[in-house]
C-alpha cells in the first residue's frame, strides 16, 4: 500500500523539473554555440585562403613581371614549369590526356605560385592543378583562377549564368579566383558539376567579411551558376529577387537569398 511519503519520494518536484529543463536548454545552447564557432572558423579559414592567394599573386607579378600560369618564359624561372602564351590572360585550349589531366593556363596559375615558393606545398595542386576550398567538400573539389568564367554565360539561356549583371567580371576583370569547380578531374567538371558549392548564408558571410556584403558590387561577387530550379535540380537561386523567366535580365539578384538553405551559390574574388 502506497503512503503519502512514498508518493513524495517517487515524484519529481517542480524545482527538479526546472533544473532538468535548464540543463537541456544549456545543452542545446552549447550545441548551437559550438556550431556557430565552427561556422565562424570555416569563414575565417576561407577568407585567409583568399587573402593568401591574392597576396601571392601580387608578389609573383612584382618579382617575375607576368601572371602566374600565363608567363611565356616560366621555364627560365622554374625548370619543371609549363610556359603560357604571355597574352596577359589565363586561357588556353582545353585538352585531356588518358588520365583526364588537362593542359591549361588556369591550373598553371597555382603551379607557378607553388614553384615560386609563394604558397605552401599543396597535394591537391600537385595532383590536379587546383586547390581545395575550406568548406566541407567532395573528394577533389576545389576552385580555379581565370580571366573569365564562361564565355557562353551571357547568351546561354537555361545554361550557365552567374545571376549577376556583369557575369562575374566578364570583360571587366583581368583575373579572379572563381569558386565554382565540382570535380576538376572529370571532363568539364571545372565548370562545376554540382550546380553550386555554397549556401547563400555562407556566401553572404564571406562577402561581408572580405568585401561589402552585396553580391553585385565590390571585388567579391556571388551568384547562381545554373538554373538550379529547372531540369530536375531543386537547389533554387543564390540571389534574390529571382528572375521571372529565362534568361536572367541584367540587374536582378541584388541580395543573397538567405532563406535558401541549399547550395546554389558560387562566388568570385577579383585579383586584378
């Protein structure tokens, strides 16, 4: 037979329940704080990487009087280098060998920086010609340096677009770091086979940290690489307002679409 004292001993008091609820709240709060710290650390690492390559680029030009990857006399500086055509841009014909390695000035940009000792040894660059970005990625996923993104972007309705009024500096920038690569070892993978690499929140945080927080202005540009809400893809758009129809009209997408938690975004950082 239960007595009054037995009931009191077995039941939780309001104070005990309050302590449990407070403890749960502290645990949840600690997890959220930890996630925010990890996110902030990743943002800082990515900013640091961009700044390091930017500084290395400036130092290389000052020392060798050419663009890394484009230097027509690179072999006079580095015996194992490949010469570029010296036209002041990162370009060249896209050709693959049997192992899907390709000969292009764009990966030569990072190779020349490595050979000059201006950046640290990077296994990704040694194997594929491109570095990895600092956010969680698939194997061999990274970014490239180039003088433009994709020449078909302005006219390719339903194809590649930066959802930006100047298509990531096309015909306006001399060279930039384009964080757009899916798998560079896969044919055409350098154009980004994942239809985006970053969430709008990540891209906005980077833009705010390194530039002005606006996708259309400054040296940091963010945008959508493809029509990611068509052809079976559901990542949506990186920027808002979204275009009402194809192709994207100039001037659309003036803010980052933070409400979109998927990864439709790419970005570029102007070096010159």
